């Protein structure tokens, strides 16, 4: 999977802002929203390469938010697989608005089997 790439676009609206997310007071793209879009991009990058019953879960995100983006501006996010070792898949992620780079970093995901993962997770409720 190394070298596989994906790209997603969105237009920032009021539900994407720091004020709405509770991560700040300003009407600009929230860092958690940018990170969520990066994670979605990475997830979708490899989802069609997985065997039936498998999916991925995010386990690590190390991202810098470099520049603010106003409501109404388009954001493009890119993810590229940089490493694939067993069930571990690493990505380099970047985000741009119409004026340039706004965020970048690394993201790690693990391949899991949906049914087994869900059973193990919900077994916590029985403790």
C-alpha cells in the first residue's frame, strides 16, 4: 500500500468552526475538524484495499495547524501511505486552503476485523 494517495475537499461552514467545536472562540476552521478530515481521508485511502470484514482504526495523530481558514473557504486534504508493516499503516497528511498549506503531520492506523474489534470493545460494559 506504500505510496497510495487520497484527497478530500470540503468548504468550511459554521459547524466546522472552533467556536462550534468548543476548541476556541473564533469562527475559523477548528483544529479538531481539520484533523477529523485528515483521518477520514486516510481511512478512505486504503479502505478499498482491505479484505472483507476488515477496517482500520486511528491510533496516532501528530499534526501541526499552521494557518487559520475562514468560513466559506475550500479546504483540500491529502493522505499518502508512507509505511505499511503488518497491520500498521502510516500516513503523511496535509491540508490546504485556497491560500496555501494550513496543516501537516503524520497519522497511524491499524487494520482490525470489525466483528472481533466490536465484540472486544463492548465486552468492557460487562466488567
